[in-house]
C-alpha cells in the first residue's frame, strides 16, 4: 500500500518570502501522479499543482513549484513571494491509476501554513 | 462551469440513525469519489464510482455504502450512525482515466450526537 508522509505539521513564513513544504511517499509503482492540495478555512480542497511521475521536469504554476525527486520519493512544494491568501492547510497526495479498478488519492497528514504580515 | 456540489452542507444526526449525502459532479465528469476527513485519521478514501459501478473501495465497514446514478450524481449512505462517524465528507469528481484531476466539493459536515 502507498503511504504519504508530511513531517511538518506547522510552518510559518513572512509575507513576500519563500517557504518549502516537505512530502515523502512510499510506493512500488513506477506510474503515478503527485499533487499538492490547499484547504483554507472554508474546507474547499483546491488543487495547487500536479506532477506526473514519468516527467522529469518539475511542475510550476505561477508562484508554486515542486522539487520532485523520484529516486528519493520526495515531492516538496515551494511557495515564492508568499501572500496572506496562501495561509491554509496543505496536503500532499499520491494517485495511482489502477486500470479498470479505478483510482484513489492517498493523502499525507497535512501542513498548516501561517503567513505573517 | 459549475463545480462539484454537495448537499447538505451541514447535518446533525442522532446515534443509530442513518444518513444520505449527495454529490453532483462537474458536467462531463463520470467518476465520483468520496473521502472522510477527521482530525484523528486525516483524509481517508471511502469509495469510487464510475458508470454506476463501484470501482474501488477503502477500508470502511459495510455501514458505509454508496451508489451512482445514470447522470453521474452520487449518494453515500451511512447506516446505524456512531459518534465516530462525525466528520467532513468530501466528494471529488474527475474524468475517468489517467491524468484525470480530482476536483472537490465543499463537503458535508456530519455531526453525530
């Protein structure tokens, strides 16, 4: 079974600075996807960024980028120029595609990010 | 394009009762998954439906069940509610197949008293 671990329950960053959230995972599969989701106090889960395992290039979405190290099974999220609106719980998630048997997301425990003005 | 809609947003039920939650996916999405979120256990996968068939199931007791209709709307049912079933229940919809990103609804907050 796949597992996802986020070792930082809480992180804080000053507005306009950069912060990196860590995530490690364990799998025996070679074909999978990794995601970072953001959950603000409204509880709506919002997709931040995704990475396909077979792509070596790290994904980037505006101020959000990832450092994907497949051999080390590491998938960290870097937030540049942090904004007050970035404050939320961040979840790292793993998704395999199990053919006709469907797919599921396995989530980490989450990292609560605080942005200080 | 409308997002994933979950109803109701909040529910209070008594132990021993049953409850039905509803999820309407994004138009064109035929895969619907359900997750339970609690402070102690985090986010856990319940089940996934595609084409009115359950395709994948998490490690939950048989009291948790679901179904999907021909219009892809899905319901989940919890029978004989226990205090530990109090949670945020999230529904996600996606396109079927590799690369289908999951888009989540705002959840249903269930409180069992």
